[in-house]
C-alpha cells in the first residue's frame, strides 16, 4: 500500500530524482547502447528521458519492493544478498544507486525492462504526475519485500486474483493498477505476454477525469464515451444505481 493513493495498492514507483537524470553517468552503466535504448523505450521519449525513467524504475523497485534489476560482473546470489541486506537495516540514502554502479561496478539491467503504458494523474488530485509504466520479467531467485517505509504493505498476486479481491473490497486498487491487471489478464501464458511486449509502444497518454462528489470521487477513464463531454452528475441517481465496493 502506498502514500500516493492512500489505502490502495499500487505498483512500485516514484518521482524522477536529480541523480536519475545524470545521463552521462548512466550510459556507461546500463546493459543497452544508445541505439538499443532508443528502439526499446523511444517514441515519445528522448534517449535522456528514457534513461532517467528507466533508472527511476529500477531504483524505486528496489527501494520499495526489494527487487534489484542489476548485476555485477555476472548474476550471483551472493552479490544480490549483500545489497539486499543493506536495504533491510537502513533507509537507503540519496545517490545509493550511483555509488553502487560507480564504486562497485554494477550494471543496470535495462534489457529486462519493456514499455507498457503512459499515464497522467487527473486534474484535481493533490499531487499530479506524468508516469511511465514499465513491465519486467523477474530474475529467478528474487522475492518482493516491501520496505515498510514508503510502502506499508506489499503482495505478490496474479492479475485474476487481484481483480477478484478488488471486487470483493479486500484489495482496493488504484485506477492504473486496476486497468493494468485487466490488460495482463488477456494473456494466457508468459510466452504470449513476452511476444506482445516486444512490439508494444507507449501509446497515447492516458488522462482520466476526476469528479469530486459529496460521498467520494468519480473517475472516468479516457476510453469512456463521456470522458470528453460536459455533463452534470446525478448524485442521487448514483446512490440508487451504484453499489458500494464489496457488495454483491
């Protein structure tokens, strides 16, 4: 669970920090060259932007979930456990990833990241972000563990089970998380998913609309027929026709 969407489950992530934008540094410490980075993450992003977003994704995934998409010389459990042990006993300082790649020779595994989606936070939210969602296939031998700081609780769950528990009200999902799990549910196995992501682009930016109501909020996703139209919301009608989360 995350502080950005209080009380909901979201994917690991966070803001791009100044250190993440040091493209001159990161170019020498990722496992793709400039042409491969542009092909894999380009489209609406420059190489420098793609580097910054990718570094942020790798850094935040380790900070919040304990999964490290990087390797030193070769992937060994001993190298990984040493870095994970440090995360368990202290809050990692700013610039820790820079130190890891410069001082200890780690490489960031950009080759394990693929484009998935581009979301923009709706107007009216207290904090707004332009977010790039990446998909990765975890290296064997790693497990997700929340940091109990930025992320208060974490789970590893299939899309089908996550959506079912959201419907029951047990696992409240943020809108992007809900939509992404629905998208992943379309793939019958990992082979189909890996084939899809090879050709996937960022696509159009997804910008939902949010309406503040007396008893909550209404969010319209970009593909909703009414998302670009002006209309008044019948709040009394909503109470008659909408069930609270978890109701049959």
